[in-house]
C-alpha cells in the first residue's frame, strides 16, 4: 500500500500473501504528530497494488518478489 504522505501513516501489514477465498484486515494509522485540527487528511490518497502469484511463496520471500515482478502483471486500486 502506498500513500501520498508515507511519513504520516503506518500500514500493517505492509505486504502479505492472501490465498484465494481468504480475506484480510489492513490497518492504516495516522501518526499522532499529524492528528491536529489543521491536518487535512481528506486530501490523502492511497494506492493498493497486487498481483497473482502462480507458485508457492513464503512471507519472507515477498520483499525480493516485489523487486522483480514486472509492471505488466500488477493491478492497482486507488482510494
């Protein structure tokens, strides 16, 4: 998950494997330092990027996988 202000937010989990038919909860936290009356978080945007994986992959292999996956097989959804 990417955001327009990565220094303001924490996302958990930042990267994960989701098997067919499963669901997951993704938590997006605004850091306390940015919780002020003048903060305009309504302008923030989020981008969820995903792809299909056709082979067994362990959670520890995800960082390397994302470095090598071609853009042609990526899917995106913007919020």
